[in-house]
């Protein structure tokens, strides 16, 4: 990929597209793109940032795709009827899926670390990135979320990093099956849980991914990843609960916005103190995964733990927006049952009512995981907590809309918890302001919609008003 190419990103503002576009831009390629959010006037700051980097942006009407020399990058889900794709077909431009583009970059790297799992990928990828950067390893990193350690006024959307060492760290996605295209030097497997595919499909995808790696990192606290340990006896294993794992944690002391513990490497006989500014036991587990991956690059346990003491987190991962009049607003990416449960467990360790505004990330997921969502909220909300939901995120296209937020709210109420389905997000915002009192924590949760962060920021401002 040393020759200069013209890449046109259809949906360039997407969490998986933007960092990939920036990596290719830094490699000297010409980058152009379009996005429905730009056309709709949403998240303008993001597109101003892309323009400032020299990326040309067009309306998503096909006007930017004019040459057979362009390579049009789009997610596999984008239909041929989308104007940019129709234009590509018309002018003879090559089309490439985002997964094909990323896997080609990943597989070409001398030392590729792939981070896989249903939950926690962005956080672990960010942790590995920071440890390696801190150790002077100069990694290239592809993340699906903004890494706050690398955010500057010049790089507000720091979901990627370009390094010089040949180490390439990337999230690897199982939801579309594209994990099968990645050939990692190091495979990190954190957890396998029902999300987009059946368990049998997931087992085959994750097992194959691990089998292609030279070094494997496995979480013994997840039933499915622990099952793989028998197939990979040389794997670096980690656990919060299983003393047989190579990496373990003890003396875990949670606080509302941080957590501390001791970390032990049973094989090397070494220990280190770990202080994280990101709360929750699940983040101790994430840290163990990141430390294990960093160790394959020659970083010591002590060095990795010291770096993580300066890790400031990932945007929209238990991201504390602020506190006004005694009410704290937290912006969170939780959108599947595992992620939602981890966040609710973290916040419910400490006193105070929780008010949740959860925007489901699509009609498909809510229909497929309706029972799991209902059980997750019923088990992790306390009796006084209140869940509010607008309709699922919908950005057009053909989708079965037969199951919506009202159905899920009814399921949760039937299980004895407070849940309300309101028409839209504005109604949820008004209801939150009506309910909120000092000591409450407001959780804004959901995925695939950057305007949720704006909603959380506006909510905080109104609490002050």
C-alpha cells in the first residue's frame, strides 16, 4: 500500500470509518467522503475537524464519486441504492468494505495485535495503545472510540494513532463475521456473549481467530473464552476470580470514579500496584487483558501498571460529563446486555438513585435480544431506579420495526422495575429534568449515535439552569 490512492469513505463520520480514514490520510493517501449526519447538520464539530485535516467532504448524493480511480470504502451493510454506491457502480470505481480495508492494513503489519470480544474492545485497545506509547513502542492504533489520552485541540477525534514501530493494534469486529479476515500475531479474547450472531457462529469465529495467532490472551472469567484455554495451553490467561490464571488481581478497592488493586504475574512471580481512573471491576479485567498484550511486546508488568495509572479512559465509556445541583451525568456506550450490566453494577456500588436514558441502537437488536435486555435491566436496576427509553435509533433504510421500546419497557415493568417508553429523546430529557434530585446519577446510554453526547452535555447545562 505504498502507492498513493484516492479513497472515498461513504459514512466517513462513523466510529469505525473515521479512524481508518485518518490512518490512510497519514500514510499519504487522498481521502474524500460523505456522511448522512453531515447532510442532516449533526455533529458538525467532527466534520469541521476532518475538513481541517485536508479531507474533502461531499453530500451523500453521489456527487463525490466521479472517477474509476477512486476506491469507495463502505460498510458491508450499505445498500447498492445509496447514491455514492450507485455512482461507484456507474463510473467503475472499485468498492471495498471497511473490514477488507482494515484487515489488509492489519495483516500487512509486522506485529499485529487484534483485540476481540463482545464487550470492552475499545477500552482494552485504548489501554494497550497508552501502555505501548508510554513504553516508547510507537504503535499504530485503530480504535472504535476516542482515546482521551491522545486527544488534543488539534486532534479532537483521537480514535486512531499512527506510529513508526510496525506494531499495529486494532479492535476486531465479530458482529459482521469480518474477524475471519484477520491474521493476528497476538489475539486478545476477552469475552464471547450473544450480540449479533448465534453462539455457535461466535465460537467458530473466535476459535479460528485465536488459532491463527502466535500468542493468545484469554479471559478465564468468561465461560466461552475459558473453554478455549484447553486448546491453547501456552496462552497468557487472566482472571479476577480464578487463581490458576497467569495474571490475577487482589485487594480490589472500588471508589465512585476510580479503582485500585494489586496485580500479580504468577509465572514471573512479580506484582505491581494498579490505580485506574476508570471505575468498575470490569475495568480491572480490561487492564489485565491490556497488560497481557503489552507483555508480548516486551513491556514489564510494573511498566504496564505504571502507564495505566495515567490512563484517562475512552470517550463515552463511563464518561462523567459533570455534576450540577448534586446530580451527576454520565455518558456511556452501553448498548448490549453485557455492557449495560457492567455499567449499572459499577454505578450501583455506591449510594444514590440511578435514572437511565437508554436509546436502543436499532430495531434489529431490540427484537433479537428482547428477553436478554429485559432480564439485564430487571436484574441490575434497583427498586427506586427509573429507566426511560425513546424509540430505537433509526437512520433510514429497510428494517423490521415490529418491536420497539414500548415492548421492552412493558417486559421490564412485568419483572418489577420502573421503565417508561417515551416518544422521543426530547420527551426523555424533559422527564429526566422533572425527576432529577440531588444525589441522583443520570446515565445516558446507547450506541451508533454521536448526538447522545450532545444530549448529555445539554442535560447537564439545563440542570444548572
